[in-house]
């Protein structure tokens, strides 16, 4: 890092500024696990404000798919999912600014898969899923990200389901669409800092968007892709987190896709992986504050779906 002394003129400040690291490079996204026959345990990372291919970060404690994600500015936490032997209640974590393998965090309240997860700076929430006890689970549980330990009961979704996307502001977590034996366009929300059952938020703009991916700024959640009446879609839609109401059209992804994973910083949302006609390794991005179509970002190291994504700068941390 350069080291300059003295009082600078304005022109000298501009000249020297180019030599300093770009602070947006610290906005890091992670893509973890997923399915590519068999399950993967690898974690990959990328700088959200750049474009390019992902790089190796380390490994999860268990190779799995259908798990949830949550993160603070320092830690990413991955919960539940299904491994080679069945549904699991494993929670593990990594330190986002470093690279290396995940460490055991504790256990979720229910072993389940195809869950939705979101977080603010303090708490991570996991909701819904498919468990050995309930095909369409309505459980919401939470952890305190800075600690380690088992999850605690939070409340229940308005409708038990799996395949719901999820994202958050600093105060609200929203769980989006899902599958209940049929695809639904239900969106419901909770106040992350409390406990209690979810309340109705509104409906997705499509018939449904089950198996969608969602990311957020501090004010807006963008929902990408999914399945509408069994057909994969390329639709991007958005909601304003601080209000309630139905989703509005945002634009389109580069392809029709479901079971992707999404994360963000306060300006850019990134969607990665998923399944189109087959599994893909595509990474694409949007600018959350505007509307418009997604743009190519780069590639993951391998094709996969049912993964989880997290960052150290998403809308729940603003």
C-alpha cells in the first residue's frame, strides 16, 4: 500500500488515489455447496463490484445442497440441507474476509432441505423446507451470528412450504413463494429482531416464483428466476422491503433458471448457478436501485444448483 506524506493539492490527491486499493473490493460474495451429481462441499468467492470468474475459498463441513445462508459483515453461516445420507441439521460458518474451510457452528432445530435463509447484522433466520417430519415445513428458527450454538425457535411461516427464496433489510426478513404441493405466489415477512409468526406481505408478480433466488439493498429486494406452474422463468421482480404489497417487474435474467443462489452489496445483486435445461455455472448481475436486465459477470468453477450465497455487505447490514 502506498505511503504518502505532506499536504496534497487537489490534483495530487486525484493522482495518488489511483494507487490505493478500491474499498469496494472488500464487498465479497460467497457461493457454497450445491448439487452437480454428487453434492459439492466447495465454497467459492468473488468481489461483487468487479466482474470475473469465482475463485476457491475452502470447503463446507458437509457436502450438501438445499441449505440456507445468512451473514454479518464478518461471518457467513450455512444451515441445514441434504447430504448423501439424507436431510441434516448442520450449521457451519466461515470468516468472509479470509479463505479456508468452514467450522461447526451448531445445529438447526429441524433437519430439513430446500430452505430459505436471510439475516441482518445480528441474527440469521432459516425458514420452511422439507423435513422427515413434514413435507412442507413451516418452522422458522434463528441463530446469533457472532456466537456459536444451536438454533432457537422463532415462529412459523404463514404457509408451510419449501423452495422459498428469502432476503432482508436491517429489520425485516421476507420469504418469497415456494411449493406446498402446488406452486404459490405467497410472500410473508417477519421482524428479525423479535420472534413470532410471519405476516402476509403480498404476492409475486408471476403466478409463482418457487425455487427463486433473492438479494437486497437496504430498501429493495430483487427476486430472480424460479418456477411458475412448473416452467422455469427468467423474470426479475422487486419489492420495497419497508412496505407491504405485490412485487413489480424489474427486468429479465440472461436465461430462464431455477434453484440459483443470489447475494448482494448495497448497489449490486449477483445471481449464480442454477438449472436451466441443465445445470449452469453462469454468474450474472444487476444494479438493484434501477430496473433492467441482468448482465454477464463471469463463471463459477463448476455447474451446480441448490447452492447458497452470502456476502459481507448485503442489504441486511446497511
